[in-house]
C-alpha cells in the first residue's frame, strides 16, 4: 500500500485541509485507484508515435500590432481631485507621520 493514513493526514495538514482519521481512511482506496489507473498508462504502446505539442492541427490567427494613443497625461490629470500647480501629478493627503 502506497498511501497510509499518516501520510494523508500529513499532506492534508501541509495544505491546510482539516482531515480526521475516518476521512483519511476513506481517501486511501480512492488515491490508490488513481495511482493504479495512472500505472496502466505504462502498458500503452507508444512506439513510433510522434509527440504532440497540441491536439489541434491549426494555428491561431495572428493580428498586426498597432499603436493606439490613449490616456494621455492631460486626460488622466483631469480626474485629479486637486491637481498641483504644475498639473504633473496627483496630490494626496499625507498618511505617514
């Protein structure tokens, strides 16, 4: 048996999941079945199969990059509650003494 109650409870503690003994006992066969299913993949014959990057054979459409001017400094500073005399930045109240 790969999984034990102690291992499951330790991992549950590491990921901050509350788990009691009964739940840990119920998790053992479930986790074992997942590991056994993954082990079945070792029996698959993949000789001669090329590795796939993607299951889709088409590429995504590409668009040209265009530069759009938006949010100029003047437009942004119009939203300032009380702009400074130079109108170069937002003036905010001091919060740290």
